[in-house]
């Protein structure tokens, strides 16, 4: 076992209530239960010695490993190519119906050999509550029972596997010949619940068939038939894996504490539902044909808005737990080392109490993406929405912490104002189209006032670009969403000059930084890599601007940074490594929307007989600078 495999050296499995990460050498080193945002059962990803792991690895020196998904499923296969034979571990979590959500979850790990003979080593070392809760082990008739105060884990084995005690943990050595199978099934449950019944090979096979059919049946609903179907399908499945089925709330990532800079302090907990990220996914899910998922989230979001009173209390906060609980108290897990020494490790997220005005625009964007709000949401649902906009009309013109949750003080962020414009714009549209009662003169006045203010205060004549916040000269990649939400036309001269400025300052070899922390201090030490989300937003903006050759080149290059099974973390580091929490839902959402936008523009160009649109070669260096001091043209000019 490696102490800390690279973040990207993992595949994701899950049951739509929680998820596990399995490294490419067969080690399950991240799993929380019973929900995504619950304390961990295995967290070796954050502390090799204290975190706990469940490993099935090759005992043979010189083993090569390969990892892949069964196509269009969340069934993960880790292959061991040894000098003596070829073996596999097939990992999955059975998917239960949302109405049966509870504390019981299963991880199924099937071992088989396809050639020769393979010797495997099994170790199961759970560490409940981030390694803070002790447990007792009882070995009973082929089952290992790990019992803690708040949770129990039961490990059942099938085939030639004989477990032995190793302190309060277990280990085993497994030797299989070609055609032979063995299995280890871990069941997580309440400590006072009845242990699982006997494990049979027929039951194991039925679980595999059921999960295989579930994922194939689900992905068949996807309408995407474009040029990048394999990557889009993998991203859609990843978004589904990161959605809590009982409520329809998607989380930002499966992990907490993975660093944006190795050894740095930018280590946050992403296992919660951000209004921003989830709201922007609604349009994509509808376009892809996943109307049930989009509707479930809109229902969840509609229940989050507080009744508007006479005070200044915000109707929404920026993130919630998957069940809608607004309590995300942040604590530091000082006993954990952190991935490769990147401390502190945090659970909870103090940014939940930040003021981020953009969420009102994103919420309105999500709720207005179908007729539900105006036609089917009912009188009460519309009244709550209208009351929120009435309240926002008096509260939009304030400094806030902004989309990137900076901890360096509030500013008048341009993106926040743009999204407040979106809130009023969508409200006016829906009220007009469906004849809903609304204070249209007030909403229209607020919408127009915001547009005039952004054009005046958020525009730098010196930079010839929209800037991060009023009074600054700093560029910000969040503004790549301006044409997506309709604030500016994608080929408006002001927007094209902003895109050119970003090319020069924020883009490095088609990878995009959020902003330059040196020019705009965010209250945190250290630096960060390029944001994969922003790199895909950049592709989207290029495509809409008609720079199709540049867009396609940037997109194809960005896909090379995916890991071996098609997953993306939050960032790309200076040497191409993936950093930050993993996998990040917003990045996979942006991949999907970029692919759809690029497909649409390429199809349009081909139908119009224009097979060569954009700059090829560029008439000037593009993407030549970065906050990190790197750069060079994205493709050399040709005489």
C-alpha cells in the first residue's frame, strides 16, 4: 500500500446515499456512513495511520494494476496483472430505492482470477468518526463484527477466505486459480441492528445483476448523442452518484480536506449542497432528459427559502446538508495528518454563514427552467418566490463574500450583481408568461438598475474588460457565466474584449485560474492550481463566441487531464496533477455544458458550410499568461 496515492488515482462507487473511493491498487480509503456528510468509516485518504482502510491488494511483487468502469455503470474493476496470473476485484454498492433510505449500506467486493493463479491480501481496518471512536471486534462463523458506539460494520466473506484477528481489525490471504471467485461484503448499520443474514453466491450474483441493470437503465434516458458521448455519460453518472436520492440534493464533492495546494490550508469540506452548484445543474439535467432529478432538486430548493419578514435575515443560505439542515458548524480535526501533510483537515463548513448574493439568481435560474414555477408550482409556491424577489429588491446593492467564498472581507463583486440581475430577469419573464401576480414595475426597475450599475462600475476602461469587483482591475473567471445566463450577448464587443483579457492573464495552456490571489488577496495563505470548472466554462464561452477551433482544441486538451476512469478533482496543479476535493460535481457539470455548447456551435457551423471558424492559427498569442508566471501561446503562430 502507498501511504498517500495521488488524489486522481481513485474510482468512485456509491449507492446514491453515500460513496466510497477505491484507489487504483485496490484500497478503499474513503467512505462515510450513513450519508455523504456523516463521519467517516474509512479515511486513510486523510491519515494513513489513523484513518482506516479496507484493502484488497496483490501480494505478488512486480504487479501492474489497471482500473476501469464497466461501461455506463458505477461498477468499478481493479485488475492485477502479476507474473503468475491476472486477477480482478469488482467493486460496487447496491442501490436501494430512495424511500428505503436508512442506516444500512453495503460495499460488495468480488475477487476473481481470469488467468493463472493470483495471491491477494485482504485487510479491513475501520476507524469510526474520523478515527475518534473506538470499536470492538467479534469474529463469528466467517463474519467479522466491528461495533462502535454510533455505528457497526459487518464483514462477510465467501469462498476460500479465512480471516484472522489483527488487534481489533482483520486480515486474510486469498489464493485463487483461474475461474475461481471469492467475495467480501461489508455491511454498515446501526450498532443495535440485527446483523446481516448468511451470504450466498446466488444473492451476490443477484445484487450484481441488479446494480448493472439499474445503471444501464438509468443512463439510457440520457439524450446526449454528441461528439463526446463517453465522457458526458461518465460525468452524468458521476453527478448521479453525488446526489442524495432521498431528497434529490446533489453534493459538491464526495470528500473533505483534500488540499488545493499540497501542504496548504485551503482544505474545505465539500460534502454539502451548494445552492449555486446544484441550481446551475438543472438546465443541463433537463436538456439531457433527466427531468425527475431536476424536479426533485427544485422541490428541495423550494423548501429551503425562509418566509420573508421585516428584518434583514437572508431567505437563503449558500449551502445546506443533504436533508436541508442549515447547521454546518466547522470543526478542525487536528488528530488527522491530512493528505500528504496538508492540514488542517476540516469537517463542516463555516462559509455556510457567508453572504453571497449570487445564490438568489442561481435559485431563480433553476426554478424558472420549466413551467413548474409559473404553471404547476401552485399559488403558494409562486408567492414564496415573489416574496423573495420583493425582499431582494431592497437588498441586492450590498457588498458580499462572492462566489469563491473568500475570507478577506466583503466587496461589491460583479458576479454577485450579475446573478441578482438574473433573479429579476427570470422573475419578470415567468410572471409575464404565466400571468402570475408580481410587482413587475419594481422588479423591472431593479433589473435595469443592476445592468446599468454593472456596465458602469464593473467595467474597466483601462483593462477593456469586466472586472472582479467594483473599483478593481482584477479579472475573474466566474464572469465566464455572463453570456450563459444572458447578461451579455456571447459576441458583444465588451464581452469579446473581456474574453481576450482573460486569455492573456488567467489562461495558461488552455487551463484557467479563478483569479490572481496576489492581485486580489482572499484572506488565505498559499496559492492554488487552475480551476477545472473554469477551464470548461472557458470552452463554453469560446464556443458561444464563435471561436470554434480554439474552443475544441481547449476542450480536447482539458479532457486529457481526466483521471484513468474519467473523473476530475477541483483543480489541476502546476505539474498536471489533480488537487482539491474529488470528484467535483461542478467540474463534471461544466464539462457536460461545454460539450453541449460546443456540439451545438459546431453543428451550426457545419450546416452553414463554415468548417473553419475562429482563430487558427491565432493572430496573436492566446492564453499566454497566468498568475503563476507560466505561459506561452496556446499554439505558435505560423507565417
